[in-house]
């Protein structure tokens, strides 16, 4: 038997949660052809695993890589972590379908300028495929992006005619291969959307067989009410639900993760739902006045009017300017920030829960990004699994692979089995670790030794090799 690639004597973690086993993996073209003892087989390329672990390529279920996949197709922050597929279009903001002119509404400005957006999903898909990124891309359609296509003022509910227009646009994108809808109901330009507006769009998602993900309306003092809204909206549309970056933000909310997870478990017994989480006790997004507080550190990452203030604490800037914290923030806006507004115990509890998937939520356009952009997945394995013992390695990998593929409908991905796509990550369990920090946020991870995407050697010995990623369309995903 002849293979393109054989990976010999790997400790295989197949993604399903079962214990590791030692075997050879033979790849032909894009797929895994055989798993077992392949000593007598020939291959054009043989990789000696030598005690290292082979897992399915990691699936980053929460990204804002919409335009990074086009403008920076090497996708270094992701491929260097062992990620082989990214879900883009989260938090209600997607690069399509919308036509923009002039100032980009917040938080869509996290994705770029007006010429970084696409009038329809087909043109976005074509741009991704032409760019040939190193990783696969599956795309959600953002509720805020849909609003921007039909509304000039966002501080109100959409009219019936505007909702119908958004429904038509969403349906066209779903039929063209988008995998579902996302919302970012905590953000200024979606906050005025009532539950009925979102439900009308989720109905379309249900009709087309997609998924609904939500950055909920509140992650602070009304966390539980926001969860109830998310569950009810998904039930109404008969769609699977993912609660984005589940957290207990603000000190007065710390410790509520246990009840939040209890609510998620109860809901999961009645409808398909999960959450995702990143392995850090700090979030990163736009600088907003309602988020500003003296109770925790806020690091400014970028500012349009004052770019020189990047990588400085908001409190220090306010003191230097001789103004109150909120006035300093107002002077800096539009801007980005990292908020150290979570408790480590809540992060650990949510990360460990069996319904939690891993998503980085990194912002590749941020000049001083949160370290989660470069380090989330190795941090889960190296810090939380190996060093802290929060969960066993097979469970850590399941959270990054098969559970994510199943929830998002990524056929034949997220598992190591014969016939599956050869999206594979080889790593050294003893050394794997995130390199990025809040001081040096763009340092690559260590211990990720080889990554294959669709059967192609895409990352090896710290360098990008082939770019074999593709757009994964809903239903077909090939």
C-alpha cells in the first residue's frame, strides 16, 4: 500500500475523548486512508512521531478572522497554535453581506475599514478561496452587519420592512454556504434590537438548517436573564445554540459561574446548546464608556485619535491628563481595550465543563492584541491540562475538535479516523505552551511541531509550508 504521508508511532488522541493509543496514520490526498501498523507500507513522506501526540487539527469556534484570512492568508496566529479551522463572523459582526461607506459602525470597525466588507456572501467566499489561507474558514452572518445593511440609525428596533430585508439577505447567504447567524446584543449598535427582531432572523436560520451563536445582551448583573433570552430565541427558531465566551464579568458577578453552568445543563437537556470560552481572565473589545470601571485594570490597545496611548493603562492616561477615567476614555474613542474584569475561579469552572468548547476570540487587526489571539489552544493543553490538571488530555482535545465539529456541522473533521479529512496537529505534550503574554502578545506558541490541513503539510518546524485551507460551506463542508 502506498501513501502520500505516513505518521509513524504517534500517540493518537482521536478527538472523541477516548484514551490515547499508539498507531501509524496513512494519508492519501486530503484524507486519512488508514490507521494501524503500516510498517510495510510506502509513503512519499514519513514523519517519525517518536512519542509525540497526534490530534485532530484544532477548531477555533470563536474568531474575528474574517478579513485576516484574506489579507494575511498565512494565518500565523492560528496555524502556529495547531488550529486548522476557524469560525468567523462572531459577535454579530461579519465581513459580509453589507455595503458600507464612510465610518464603519462600532463594533464592525474591529474587522477593518469600509472597503474590507463585501456586498454579499458569494463575493466574500470567493475572496477567501482566492486568498487560499493556511486554515479552513467557516462563516457566520452577523446580526449587526445585517442591521448596517438596512438601517442608518441603530438606536431603535428595526421596522417590519427592515426585518424582511434582513431575512432575505440572511437567507441568500445561508443558501450560498454561510453556516448560521451570530448576534452581539451587548454592543451599542445591536442593543436596541428587541428579542422579536432577533427571533425573526433565527427563524430563517432554522428553516435553512444553520446555527445561532450569541454574545449575549448582558454578561454582568443580568447574566441569567440574558441566558434565558438566548435559550428562548434558539428554541423559537429550532436551531442549535452556542453562547459565546460565557463569562461572569465585573466583580459583583464573580462566583456566579456555577449557577450559569447549571442553567446551561438544564437547557441542554431540552435543546441543543453549548458555550465557548477562552482560557484567560480578561476580555478584549472596543473601549466603551459603559464598560469603564475603577475596580479593575483596563489596558488601552489602540486609539484612533491618540495612537501613542496604545499599551498603556487607562488609569495612568487619565492621571497624566488630569481627568476622570470616563473622560479619558471618551477622548481616546474610538479605541480598543483589554478589561481584566473576570475571576480565575470562574474561568476554570467554565473551561472544565463538558459543554464548553474552546474559542480564542482574538482580534487580528488590533496592533496590541490580547494574548489569546496567539496562545489560547496551547494554553489549554500546557497550562490547564498538563500543569494544573483541570482535565485529562483526551477531554482537552475533545473540547477543541470533535465537539466543535459536531456542533457546527463540519463533516468529517475534528476526529482522527479512516475517511476523515487529514487536518492533523502533532505536538510535544511535555513542552507545549502559549508564548504570548499581555506584555508580549504576539509571541508564537512552543511545542506545536507539525500541522496538516486537508492533507497538506502546512506548518513545520516553526514555518508555514503549504496553504491548503478552504471555505467550508454549510451542509457540504468540502
